[in-house]
């Protein structure tokens, strides 16, 4: 059974939370006129995190259930050494 609704929910909620936190940080630092490199790095990290979330959601929708979870044969570690 696929858990794609959970994957999408986590991606959306965490991206929204990151956006709120970083935008609040930038707004406060801008008001204090103390924007530094670490603030811009937080913005870059947020953008990359959102891009990764989008890729996860696209990948979730692009796979059929059979391709999303292929059946791999499982062997015990001791059997693979023989």
C-alpha cells in the first residue's frame, strides 16, 4: 500500500513552515538592518529544500504503485556469502 498522501502532507507542511520561519527571520533582520551572509544562506537552503520537496511530490505522482515499490528478493546475509 502506498503512503503518498503522507509524503505529500509532510513535504507541503515542512515547506510552508520553513518559508514562514525564513521569511520572518529576513523581515526581522531587515528591520534591524543586520542582514548578513547567514541570512542569505538560510534563504538559499530554504529554496533548495522546497525544490527537493517538489521533486519528491512529482516523483510520487509519476510512479505507478508497481514501480514505486519493486519487489526485491531478500536474502539473509549468511546466504549471500555462500
